[in-house]
């Protein structure tokens, strides 16, 4: 088998003054050397094509930096590579560019995309009428499987609106791992719920002169792939250090592809988790089994440890990003983020400006609704509450609840709470913390307020309110900075977890007995204090009183958000850049006290900002071993002015189930 890919040979020959046409025809001619492939080219993917007459092609850049299209070309089944005129000279990070195929596209055809030096970037192939109205990547721009769309084309925008609600079973088969270490093995994974026949499927590498190879000739026993199963085979043409692999179904329609640069695919490139996400270079190949996802990241995208996807857009009036402050170090023993390395910007630019001032930067606490995981609740420092739902991969205000959020007040309809954290109680109500009244922001007002999300109107007042200000005299110094170090987060913890794990009630020294607090409902509330990183435990009684059940040391210097995660059976205390962007998971220890268990950093690709909100989706949403994690940036600063993240407040990644 070859030790270098045909495509790597193309690049070398170009550097030796061979033209692209000479390479394709096998004849040599003296020409100036072509420009090298631009950095990040592997992140550019063909995302949608149509053969309905206008023969348009859409490209998507899933990387974190823009990629120039200068000198790029395209070919199909019948014409040699030709230049094209894109709608923009570069593909922005997380953005789209379209162009009309230079020679048209047929009902049954293929399209190959090249950089200026002849490097194959991506390829899509379709059967008769499969690109009518269009062929699009469904299940994620740039990463999804190719499916014939059921609605009008979505050129220049995310593909989700045109994707069918029930895609064919074959679209769930993905290239899951590849190796170019000499064994040149390919692994497929079926993420669907039914077996898929592979009898007439084919594959081809990055050499456009190669004819697709029947899968059956490389893996005679692989007649089908079971649901949740793997199939491996050895590439007949071999795989190089700098190459591609394309998978075709029995009709000749593209199913999936992967492209890697020099240094990738050794020992292997793998999807994290199985069947989902972009490829990364693995530490150890796991062919035929679940991927380890323990690598250095990014083999399929130029060696990045992770990718910050999406973003862009111009700042609007009233949107005032705020640079982070108070950056400190992480607690000792902190571990790397255990989820996927890639993170997506998950809101539109300046999405949370309000009528009360230039507060586009202020989005703080987050909480998934356990009764409806498609809803994410968010609270903003300057007394605004949002019900968010997904639209084209972004979290946006639910227009049926309020398209611009709802204002909240203290009991009696007074004041403007400096609302920082929220949680969903056992009764489905929202419990919001405030550390001061912004109409008098030098005075602390550490309270927990209970709101009914079903209440009508644009302004919400609490059903009940509990004021703990007197417990924290250190915050009442006349300084607005000290008053701003109160309750930052709150998490509802069910009684069942506390009793099942043997939590000792600090007030009695014996096992916690919920019946001792008859008016408290079905759980306790853990409020995080920014001042010193402690959690304060409360039984919130229905008569408006409360009982304090001690404090918990988190090991963090500050706490910005608190949640109880049923998936890990842990209480989670989050700290922003003050503590190195970390999350401490706490458990009930052998002695009955709640103690730190493990601390994780954020994914390395994320900015070091005032990321004050953190939420983990319930395990009911898990797909292929992963679920969503969401962060909020109190300053919407991202990596600063001019970056794709500037003006955005929400980020979405993955966390293990």
C-alpha cells in the first residue's frame, strides 16, 4: 500500500512546477508553482447542492478562522477543474458561501472541490434526481449526512429547515475512524435504530482519478451493519498522510466523507463520540469498537484541539460587550474537559439587548427545564428572564412566551433585582437569586424569589421571596463591589438524592429527615456565594420563612452558578475566569458531608471570559453517549472585537452521559 497519498503527490508535483491539467492528463509542462492550500481548508465542506437548473453549490466553514477561496476550482463527472465565482472571497468561520457550478450539474452527477494547488477539499456524488430540490447535510452543517431535502433550498443559511423529519436509515451510517499508518483501515458506524444493507456500497479516496471500490471486495463478510454496530475494512487504494475518504451508497449517492491533513490519521482519526462531531487525531486506534476520544484533537481539521463553530454578525445599538475581569487560576488537581473538544456559538449576535439599557452583555444563570429539555431558562443580571428554545442550532427566546424576555421584580412589584442565578424547583416554578437591588446597588439584597413561569404579562412578581441578606454582613460595606459578591447561583437538590446518599443534616448531626421540615416541599436549595465560593443550604418554606441547613465548601474561590445533575448524581458548582473556568462536581462523602469529587476545566477552545452560567441537559436527551452543555458569557466579549464570538453570550458543547 502507498505510504503517501495521491493528493500529497499532487501538492508535491505542483511545487515542482506541474500544472493541474498536466497532473490530470499525466503530461508535464513548465509552470510557476501554485499557491499552497490555505490554512484551515479541511474545515470547508460542501454543504448543499442542487441540480434543479440553477446548479448552485453551498460551502460551509466549520472552523474558527476564515478561509480564502482564491484560486479554488470545482469539477464534476464530465469537466476538468474550473474556476468559479463565489458570493464572497472568503468563507467566514461558521459561515456560508455559495457559487454556481461553472459547467452545470446533472441529474446524476458529482462535484469535487479543490484548493488552488489541486488539493481535494470535499466531494459529493448523487443519483438521479437526488439533488432535487437539493442535497444537503442533515444533522449538522458541515458534519451531517447527505440527504435529499424535502423543502425549498436553504442556500446561505443552516440546512435544518429543509431536512426531512424522518431521514433514511442509510443516512445514519457514518465514517467513524480511519487510519493511514500502513494498515489503512476504515471503520463505519451505524447510529440508527435499524440495520443497513451494505451489499452495493462503495468508497473512494482523495485521488480523483481513482474509481470507487465496492465495499464488498474489501470486506466480503460485511453485508450489513447493525444498529449501533461497527464494520471495518482495509482501503484497497491505500490512504496517505494527507488524504480523503468518501462513502457512497448503492445508488452512488454520497453518505459521508472525511479529509485529513499531514500528521492526521496516525494512529487514527476518530469521531467523538461515535457517529457524531468532527474528527480528531486519536491517541490509540479503537477500530471495531467505541472511539476512545482521548486524542490531541482536530486531525480532520488541521490539528486544532477543538473548534469554535458559528458566530458572526454586526453589533447592534445598545449592545455593549464588556471585557472580562478578575482572571485567576484553577484549583489544584483540575482535569481537562471530559466532553467533546468542539464548541458552537449558540445564540445570535446581541440577542439579549433590552429596553432598560445597553445590557446586551448581561446573561448569567442557566437551567434546563427537567420536564421539557427542549427549554432552557436564562436570567439576566438586570432583572430579565428568558425562556429559550432551539432554532437552527441557536437558543432563541420563545416567542410564544415572550420574544424579548420578561422583566422580574421583588415582592410587591418593587425594585430591579440584580438577578444572577436560577433553578427549576420540584414544583416546576423558577427560583431566581438576586444579590442587590439595582436601584440602590451599593446595598446587598441577597434573596431567592419564586416565579410561576405560566403567569401572564410582561412583568413577573414573586409568589414568595426569601431574604437572607442579614446572614452576610461582610457584603454590606457601602461598596457596590462588595454588594455585588452575593448570591450568584442556585441549584434545587431533591430530597431523594440527599437521603439515598446518606447526607447528614448539619443541624442535627444525624441522617437528613425531610419530614423535619414539613413546609419545605420536596428538596433543598443550594445558593452559591461569589464572595468565598461557599454554598448555603436552605429549606424554603411555603409560608415565606426559611431554615438554614449549614454551608458547603466547594474548593472554588467563587461560585457563579449551581446545578444538580441527575446524570452524574452530583451537585455542580461553576466558577468563571476567576477560578480558571472550572466546574467542581460534589458528592456526599463517607462521613455524610457534601464534598468536592472532581473539577473540570472548560473545553480548551473557549474564551477566558466571565462565563457565569452553566447547564447540562438531562440524560433523556443523550445521543451516542453525549448530551448538551451550555455556557453563558456575562460580558458577551468572546475573543474580543473583530472575532466571530464578539457580541455572543451562549456557547454549546457536549458532555458525556
